[in-house]
C-alpha cells in the first residue's frame, strides 16, 4: 500500500461536493476525476477505490424496460455516462477494486448487476423522496437490516438520512441484497449477498457528502469503512 490513497470519483454536476467529502477525514487521499466527457477511462488503473456519484437518470433500456422512459427526466438522461459507469464497474469487479456508490450510484450499480429501477418513486405509489419546495434535501428515517454488513459499519438499527431523488432500485441485482429501507420500502442501501473474500461494495441512496451532520455514522463511518477497505486491500 503506497502512502497516498488514490480514489477515482465519477464526474458529475456536483463533482466538487463528492471530491471534498472523499478528501475529508484523511489527508493521504488524492482524487482522480473520471468521466466519459473527460475520455480518461485508463486513469482507473491508477485508482485504489471508486466512488460512483449522483446525477442523471439511468436509461431504462439498460434494464429492459424502455417503456419506462416517459417517467424519466428526458433532459437528464445520459446514455454515454451509463455505459462509462458500467465499464467502470466491470473493471472494479474484475480487479477487486473497492466501490462506494451514492444516489445514482445505487441505481446504476443495481442495473449493472442485472436489477431494475423504479423510474419515478412517487408515481409508483411511494412517499415523496425528492427535494423540499425550498430546494433543500428532504430527511427521513431508514431501518438497517440487523444482520447486514452495513450494520457492522454504522452500528445502529436506524437513523436519519437525506433524500433528493425520484428513482430507486426495484428488483435487486444478482448477488446483491438490500441492507437498509425507508418506511415505505424504498431500498436505501444495497450490498453483496455474500461479501466474504470479495472487494468492498456498498451502494447507498442517500447523500453522505452533504448530510447536515457530517459526524453521523451514515457519513463518517461510511467514509472510514471505504478508506479502510482500500488500505487493507491486497
């Protein structure tokens, strides 16, 4: 393990928020910005961990439901980004690189493993998970599966997280399992069903990079677990 910890963070409109969060807590960390618009996929081979960031809706053709497209935000779909991140995930799986997915990260990750998405949470009859009328994040409680790997990270059965999205995981991808849910049953975290001997993989629906309480286990503990997985990775 080199002295520096190099983490690839996927390019997005709020990239700086994710970058600054990844850089916080540990001064050994360096960030490489990865994205299809930067045409720099090869930089992934310098990275010891990958953070999948928030952003556009995943095109429903990638989970075999093209009829869901009208429920997406048409001006907020980027198929080239989808394909780039599927390629990133294929590389991280092949090379056992730790991955933390945030917001869109849980969605594109679930699709990569063969899962499907709810294209618009409210239309599918769930509570509103989008931002508040004043544009601030909505907050709600989540429940943690007591037997999950996530529970070993956050050390609690429930907690308050932020919410600003209209899509979520539906059918869970192969080899994955839901480890946290909201009161209305939205998947708030997904992890490996059988993590033993495999690289760190955690997808969360909330935004740890902008939780009001950055000392919350749903922010700080996730960061620490991810960095520790990189440090201990062989």
